[in-house]
């Protein structure tokens, strides 16, 4: 053999060995890549199957408890055994659960004896005894505790939750939820992309499955209840208990994943889930790669042999050149690997920096999907809810914040998803006892859609407390001004009363006439009563007697009086609106509003000017409306009062509705006029706005809600003219007077006796009941104060009416901020008197009630 042949043979042998080595290495590398891909896919499938109970079924154990705790109508109907009412109240819940999860199939109410009361999934089938054919129901009836597990009946195999229903502390039955097994496997198929089937072990298959019209049985007794056509091709002796076993069926290759995790209520395994991981493509790639590698190697070896024989001379030079090129490629590859390592390190640093920044935010920050399920949560959120991030991921936002099963009212996440815009709202979460400023910002995807929402929740509880403290401080400032004004006016009134009372005593001792002094005392008392009414109107606690009113008519009736009130130097104009809607208000209060605004306008135009009053219908919130932006949307009747007076500054406008605030000179105004207007308007559910500037006049716009139905009450004006007492009629009836105040009781008793009535005076309810029990004759009227020591006037009246059915009742009170008084004033307007009560009012009211 020549040297050339030897060299060629040696080179050929070396090339053959290297080729074989690289073929084996390439096959192993290729197979390992495919095996890693298959193993990764296998782990994902196993993870999804294993987590199905925690994330797909576990929440329903909480939801069945929440449903029974929050749905009193459902529990009440079940406890009353009202099947139709129960069906009507529970059916919407059942429908909502089915829409949320197509696998939710069973909602079943069961009586304590184990008989079916109502199947919402089959409402016509009820009354059958379940204890003999449903071990789970038998156990629940015996223990009265919540049970969970898989079980089979005529409706198929399902994951079931049986929870006792408690009413008044007693078990009135059971509520059963059922998630269909086929629905579970279908959900897993959608998530994994693999063929999924459920199987039952011998003795666990029960009756024929409704979830599949086809099924197949295996040799060892297992029953496949979905995808039977696929498993029918398996060998009869195939052992499904071996997880991860490979098998070929027809022209397909699979890895079988077996999870025997269907456990009944007693812990017995009755079946599980089989997943077929299709590895056909990977197996074929392995085989095809081997064939290609061998073919390519043979072709290369043949070509190399031919080249060696044809040009062995230049082979060594080319080998040397190839070695240099290979060295350059190795260096380049090393540089690329080093650069990739640096990029990877930068990515890892950026990830760590993002996590640090995310967790450094003191507010609660979450990233949520469209279903409001939490994808990421920062450390502040974990601290708030007392759980690690891994445990909070996957939970619904409203489950954590408001401990409910529906989104919070006004939740900004829903608006962000719907409008693709950021949204912020202030939400109070009672379960956390905190107030949050919540903002939701959508995250735009590459295609223009929304990939998620960033949810910020800032705890502003302390801020709101400080805000309330500031409001309280401002309120105390106003109360201080109010107290000073009240003290000033009442001191003047008391001076007139005390001074004239003492003058009357002096004149009476001297035998002089005291009529003038008595008149002054009565006028001072009337002034005090009007001041109290103004204060009550300002505080919105005056007894309101609303009727259906036409503001145009009210203005026309008072127009001449208003013109005389403002004087001839002021031009007065009334512009009535057409087809004006009615309003519901107290006529006396409306007149007070009109007069106060007219007086305020008159005082603003000492040198004369123009006063304009106009009415109009107004629709708040209508497109193009020019009204106040913060007026609640709705239908209103607007009363506008404008003048051409001196106007006022912004600083003055901020105080005009405060009591006893006035810009007028001393003794020219009390400072209660506009405060009274504001109190009356707000008491009647309206609002008032003012527009003014120095030198440009003032305009008040008052908005009363449109009345949608006539008011059932009746307005009656009390006659309070003391000079006409002699013309009022009295009577001979017997009146039981109950009043704890000695002075008021004495005045009322003497007044009624002067009108001819027989009066039995009692200081409290017990003494009044004693009068009734010990008197033989009839008592015609009970006149009682409402707020009494011991039992109140309303309870006393009920007891006396029970003793004397024919007796009539008349209430009175000066304590308007009492819930009992408000109830009486609202329901018995004809038989109620507001203190102070004069002898004329007392006589008129008593005669009116007695008839």
C-alpha cells in the first residue's frame, strides 16, 4: 500500500470516527432538547391538573357559605318549605353560577330527613329519598356538618359540596352544589391543549353518566366517562396507575398522566383524571433526525473519500485553513456567549430593580386581569391582607377588599376596562374599616387592546379623619357666632319681658293700668317665638307641613305685599314661568323665603333699583344645560331673585348663609334672613346658588324638586291672635292634661278652665293613668306633652285609649329634635301642636279636635 493510500485511509478513518461521534452527539443533543420540551409540557399538565381543585373547585366551598349567610330570602323560603318562593329567589343565583362556570350543574335543596326538596337543575323531580342511594347525603343528615367530595348519582359524577342550612340556630336542611366532572375535564383540555378524560374505579361509576352519551370500560373495571373513542384503542391490559408511561395508539404516540385524586366525602379514592400528552411530533423528529444524520454522514464520507482521492495534495492546506477558521468561529461564539451572559445579567438586574421598586411603594398595588383576578401584588398588599404574594395571586380583588362575591359599588376597574381610560374613586371598605383612594389604569397591549389593569389603593383613613376634624373646627366657629347672636337677641327680648313685668307689678300696686306693659311682654314673646322658628328653619329641624304648591300663585298672592315692602323707589317685576310644575313645600316657609330674599334685595339698593323675580321649569343634568354643575340630575322648579344692588365680594359670599352673619349696620339686621332661606330650602330637599360681584348686583337661584304626586297631608294655619281670645268658643267637656313643666301646666290648666272645660292636671304618665283608673265619669280629651319623664306621651296615649276607647288625643311638644316627636308630627299633623302654645292656639286646637 502506497503512502498516499495509507494517508488517505488514516484520514478517512479519522473522518469516519469523528462523523460517528458527532452523529451520536447530535442525536443525543437533539433527543435531549425534545425530551426537555416534553418534560416541561408534562410538568405544566401535571401542575394544571393538580391545581384544578384549589383554583377551580375550592372557592365554591366559600361561596356556598357566603350565599347562605347573605341570602336571607333563600334561607327563609327554605325554612318555610315554600318551594315556589325558594325557586324564585334561588334561580337567579343558580343561573349566575352557571354563566360564570359552565361546569356548575347542580344546586339542590335537601330536607333534614334526606328527601329531595328542590333541584334547580331538575325542578320537576323532587321528594325522592336520597339516604339509601347517596352515602354523602346520609352522612350529612347524620352529622349536620359540611361535606365535600366526588360522588355519582343519576345526574352523573360531580364534585359536590353539601352544606347545612341554619335558621334561628337550627338546621332546616342542606344545600348541595355540584360541578360536573365532564366540565372539569373540558376546562382542563382548554388549558392544557391535551386530551383529558375522567375515569372511575370499580364500584365508583354508579349509574349511567349524563355528561357523555358514550363511555368505555377497561379490563380492570375502570370506566372512561369522556373521550371514549380515544381510549378505546388502548390495550385491554394497559395499567393506567403507572404515571408517565408511553404508549402508541395507531399512528400516534402518547405519554399517559394518571391522577387518581377523585376522593369522596369519606376519603375513598373513586377515580381521577387521565391526560394524554401527544408526543408524536417529538418521536417522529427523533427518528427523522437519526435517518437524516446517517444519510448526511454517508454522503459526506463518500464525498470526502472522493475528494481525498482527487485532491489529496491541497487537503492538508485546506485542513490548516479550516482549523484557523474554526478557531475564529470558536472565538466569535465565545464572544457572543459572553455578550448574551451580560444581557441576561442586565435583565436579571432590571427584574430585581423592578421588584424592589414595586415592593417599595407604600400603597397597595396589584396587577389584575379582566376578571379582576390578581396577577401580581406588592409587599404593602401582602402586609394589609396578612398573606404571602403566592397565596394572594389568583384571588379576586373584591374577595380581599370587601370580603364579598360581587365587585364593590363604584369600582374603578370596571370603568377602566369599559372605557379604556384611567379612573379614580373613593371607596369605604367596611370589612377593613378603612377608606381608600382607588385608581385603575389600563395597560395597553401591542395590538391596541387592554392586557391588564394596574390597581392602586391608597389608605386615606387618617386624612379623612383630619378632614372631619377640620370640618368640626369650622362648625364650632359657626356655632360660636350663632351663640353670640342668639345671646344678643334673647337678652334684648328678656330685657323687655323682665322690665315690663316689673313695671306692671309696680303699677298694679299703685292701682294703675298695665295693658301697655302686658302688650309689650306679649310682643316680645312673639318675637322670641319667631326667632326660635328662624333658628329651627336654619337648622332644618322645624316641623314641616308640606302641601302641593304652585309657586306662581304663591308669588301672585304676596306680590302686592312685597311691592309695599320694598318701597316705591325700587322697580319690581314678576316673570312667571309657563306650565310650571308643582312643588311640595310648607306655604308659610315659602312665604318666608320670598320675603327674606325681597328684604335682602331692598337693603342692597338703598338708592333704588330693579328687583326681578321669575320662575321656570329646570332639568338638571340635561345636555347643554347651563345650571350649576353640582346640582343633582333631575326635574326642578327654579325661583330666581335678582337685584341691581351693590353686590358682594367672594369673601362675603362664603359666609352669607351663616347665622348672624351680616354686613348691615347694627340694629338694621339680625343676620338670620339668608340662613333661614338656606335652612328652609335644604329642608325641602332643594338647593340655593348665588351669583354676585361688587357693583354688579346679586342673583339667587333656588331649585325645588318637582312634586311627582299630591301630598297626603293637609295644611291648616293656626290662629295665634291673642286679642281674639274672647271670640273663641269653649266647651263643657272633661280634659286630662299631662305636662311635666309646672309653669306650662298651670297656664294650660287655667286657660282651659276659663274656656269652660273641666281639667284634670297630671305631671307625668303614671299620675295620668291613676286618674283614668279612678275616675267614674268620661274623659273626652287627652292633652299630653310627648316628651315626659318615664313613659312618653305616645305610649301613654296608647294605654289610655285602651282603657277609654272613645277618648280623643291631642299632642304637643317643644322638643323638635326627638325621633318620637318627629314620628308624631309626621303622622298626626291635625292632632299636634308645636310649642310655644298660646291660650288662643290652645283653645282653637282643643275645639278642633273635640269637634
